[in-house]
C-alpha cells in the first residue's frame, strides 16, 4: 500500500505535529509542524522539512545552521494525527543551541534548566 500524505489528519491550519527523535540514543530532540507538502518533501529528499508558522515557509532543518536532520524512519501514530521522525542529528536540534528543545524540567514546582547550550 502506497503512503499518501493526504491520509494524515491535519489541524484546521493544515498542520500536523512532528516529533524528532535521535535514531541512535532515542532522545526526543524537538517538536515542530509539517503540512502535506513538507511531509512529501521529507520523504522524497531524506532531509527533514518542517513548515514554519512564523515565516509561513518551508524550513529544511539545518539549511542555514548546518544542524541537519537526516531522516532514518518516518512513523505515523495510530490516529494518524502525529508524526515521529527518527533522525541522525548533526549539531544541536534547538534554536537555543542545545541538543534538545526539552531542556527545562519541572522539579518540586520549580523550573530547572537541565541542559546548557553547546559551545561553538
């Protein structure tokens, strides 16, 4: 059965959440949005492509920063309303220059930064 991006369940803005996970370590790196075209581009090129809501444009991860996400696997959840991409991540995944966007943990009601930016 051939995969068709139109079979995914998108929100009212035509977007679907996409979670990026490191293929080697299993670490959750980030969450961003895709539309049907960015899904198709990701599968065609092997370079993870998101939809930037702020710029209203395609965003090929690493295109300007060099922090590339090479697609290893593309998974769809049971409701078809969320995507998991496992990737080979080059450099930090977060725009704050951290390995992961999930660098703040809540401990005993307080926010604690658990990951420092990567030194250049």
